[in-house]
């Protein structure tokens, strides 16, 4: 596993009222959700990025009211037309 170091202003932790470890975890989850929604990574890979099991990641998506299935309506329309 590769370690990534990100510098954050101390004021961020105070504003969020969270410890650096909590912010780091939140950033991993947010990145995983973002990349999953953009269809850049699979759900399995997103769960791995978030350091969660697949079921836990699905629960996190539901808790945040994030659509589990990301559908590109143009692609769907083409598929329905048989193109």
C-alpha cells in the first residue's frame, strides 16, 4: 500500500471539530464515493479505498443518500434503442 501525505491547515480540524485521523478517514470515504459516482472505479475498489467491506460501503452510500447505481441516461437510451 502506498502512503500519501497531505498538508492541512490546523484550522480545518478545529472547524470540523475532528481529529486528524477522523478527517483522513472522511477524506478516504469522500474520495471513494466521488470516484465511484464518476464511474472511475468499481464499487469493490471504492470500498477498498474507503477501507470498508462492500456491505459497509453500501450502508455508507445509503446513509449519505448516494445512488448505488450510477446510470448515464444517454448510454441507457442508446442501449434501449439497440445501438
